[in-house]
C-alpha cells in the first residue's frame, strides 16, 4: 500500500481551526487506499484508527528527509527547502490551496498597516505560495471559483501548456475541487450548553451563532449593529470562536468588542471565552436558531470559502451571510437562509426577523437537509483520492529554487526579529494564519 503523508500547518487536536480540521479529515478519508501518516505541529492528541499521528519535525532538514520517505505528500505549504527537494523527487505532491492566500493576505494587511511583522510574514507566505504552484504535481481547492483563480496563476507560471492539455484537456489532473466537508452523521442532541447555562443566555432566548473566529477580513460589526437595531432582549448573538488558542487576537475582534461597549449591547452580544472543542461543536450549533457570518465587499470575499458555514448545514441551521462568496451564492440559490448585501444593517435586521418566524425557519431547515449530503467528507474527497493515486514526476525544472529558498530564510528571520526580538531568531516561527 502506498505511503501517504498529510501535513498540517495547524494544530490537530481537541481544539482545531479550519486547516487542522481539513487535514484531520483528509487523513481519515484516505486511510482506505493508503498507509497514512498525519503530521501536525503539536504532540498527538486525537488518535485516528489506522493512522500514525506524529509531531512534525521542526528542523527543515529533518522535515525534508521525513517527507521524502513517502510516496505521496498532501500539504498546504511547506518550507521552501522541503518543497524544492520534493520537486526533484518522484514523490506525488498535492498542495491543498483552499485558503486563497493572495487575496486573504491583502485583507489582513489593510487592517494591520502598522504591523511590521505581519508585512514580512505576508511576503514569505506569498513566496511559498508561488513556489508551491511552480513545483507541485497537483493541486486542490474548495470551489470552482478558486479553481479558476489557481488556473490563472498556473498559466502565468507556464504550468498550463500543450503537454498538460494533451494529457488531460480538462486540467482536472492538475487542479480539482475538494470542498470543505461534513461528517456523515449529523450532530446528536444532548444536554444544553448555552440556553440557561452560559451567563447572560436565558432558557427561551433566540440564538444567533457566529461559529468561527473573528478575522480581519470578516465583518462582525454589521451583525452587532443589526442585533442592536432589533431592540429585542430575547435575541442573543453568540460568538463561539472569540479566542483562538494559537492566533493572537486580531484588530477586527478588538474592534467588535469596542463596538459592543459603544452601543451598550453587552447583554445581547456575547463573546464566549476560549474555543469550542471540535468534537463538541454540534452541541452548541444545535441550540442555535440562525447561523451567521458576514464579510466585506472585497476581492478576498470573491475567492473565499467560509468553512464554518458548512457546519450550519451539518446542524440544520438557517444561515444569514453576506453576498459575494461561493457559499453565499449557495445560500441564495438553494434557499438555505438569506444572503444580504455587504454592510447592509437594515437587510440583516429584516432577515433575522424573517428567519425567527417558526414557519419560515422550518421550511429553510427542510431545504438544508436536502443539500447537506452534497458536502459529506466521503463525497468531497473523491477527487483528492484520484490525484493522490497519480504517478509522481519530478518538476524541478520549473523551480528556480536556490534564490527563492535563500530569500525565504531571510524573510522568516526578519519576521522572527519583529515578533520576538533578536534572540527570537533561534527556534521560533511566526504563527500561521488562515
């Protein structure tokens, strides 16, 4: 059985954000066809039957030797020296580029204009992204819109050529879509964890659930203003991901807290401390009446895939979200809730009132149940299985590796100095975002 490595840049354990969740389920789904090892930056916390879960070697040289021992590597991004070594080997390398780094980082830096470390980190991340595109054997992303974006970048790098077209006119052997997925079984009801339990939430309150983090490219302020505009004490907006365990609080999160204080709505807008454990998220979602997410009208939104919105489908929640991204389009097309214009507080107020109506909510929940099976992990990962089975070929001729690797090391060192001071260059990495 071929040996396959799933490499996660984010923690895989009890508390996970999107990239860690995705790596966890990739490993779980691929174990039937491969001898799978899942590597993450933390010590193993969550055992997966039939899978070797290990801590990623921190030294780039050791990571390179570790990765070269596999037949297939599935990863988001890797250090430049590791990607360069893989490119000149027969290992089949599939890069998972479901996070649109180029556009997401623009949104990040617009807010973090004075954060020198963030700007250096941005440069190094884009360098890694371009290098992955130049050297990977195949790529996956989360939507057809993202696929078009990646094909454009690959064409600019000379990867869309006559040889590639001759092998596969669809180019699905080069780039295919693997959406974020859902467990086969929906969440099961259990004892309450919010209503009548969490401070400030009554037993009969109506709950709007913001299930993920508060990142700089998202717009919690519009939702907060809408809840304030409702003027209802029995409607509570609950942020479940206010404090990421590994990523420092972003400007958008601090700004949201300030707005709550400014509007005097601390009784109806609640920031639950900590990060809901992945295995327990269903208990929280099942108590919700509406799942919410909002973003700005930017290029970031066009190529984004708001992974937490899929949890709304999993739990049968009606959704209110902003227009413009792939899942906002799905919500509108399939009648899964409401997709509203960016920044339109009145539209949010109207949508909340509509979906709190029991009859309308029941009709939406029925449509959600019909759509949910499309996004099961067992279904969404089929293209990944196919790409992983392809025969790996060296693509080092496409890489200009030495100069890029040297530049990447310099950028990383600069970022560490900005974050940790001169002594921080030894043995520490800037936190990954996204």
